[in-house]
């Protein structure tokens, strides 16, 4: 028995060192040298202050002066990220969707337009932290934001168009707008 126990323990020690120490150190060194911004969380700074991450959505939905983000099932908290796990037949989910649609329609001056509200403004993403909305969702909010900030509608619309990101590598996903980056640029207009 000892004949097989000692080689097994040595193998456990070697693999623990390789996979628990060496591999993480190599990956950390490579990522820090090749992709330092991404490896450090894609943090966004306003002066010396970190205001967020380009990868994590933030709750801007209570202030009409800002473009609203996608709803979050985890209140935009990155630690317990995840969806709500509510089924399509859930009365709670259906009530949330109707409430979100009514809020979006009312806030943006849309009349009887429940079918025109983009899906990402009604449903939380799988992680609950998606920082992007569609260009259409951003365009629907231009009027409200322009009025609230006393800015020309054309200027706010042009800003939205500046922040439309194409699909990744030209074909993965859809065009999108990072809400935090758009709102920070909006603050710089004033």
C-alpha cells in the first residue's frame, strides 16, 4: 500500500504546484503584459476616481437625465451575478415586464407603444450585469435625455451614434451601446 501511496502523494503535490501556483502565475503575467486594461477589470476613471467598469452595467434607471441601462435581477451587484430564474409563465416575471414597459413608455413619451419597447429594456440579462443596450433602445431615450438636460435633441442623438459599437470582429453579436460610457460623455457636454 505504501508503494502506491507515496507516488500518489508526490503526483498530488506536483499537480497542485503546477495547476495551483505555476499556471495562475503564468496566466497572470501574460494577461498583465498583453492585456493590462482588460486584466484589471476594464475600469473607467473620471480623474482619479474609478466610476465603474466597461464590462458591468450600472443602475442609471432612476435618473431621467441619463440613458437607462438594462434591468438587473441582482440590482447591479457583481458578486451574486445571475438571472432571476423566473419561468416564462411566472406571474412575477410578467408583472415586472409590464411595469418596466409602462415605465419606459411613460418616461420616454411613447404612446401605446408596448410592442416597440426593445426586449433588453424589459428583460434582465443572464448575468444581470450587461452594460450594453441596443442602439434602438438608446435612440428611444434621446428625447427624454435632451429635454431633461436642456440640450438640442440632435446633439444627444449624434452622441448616441458616436457610441454605437459594431458587432465584435464585424460578425459576432449585434451593434450595441455601452450605457456607462455614453452617460459619462453626456456629463462632459454640460
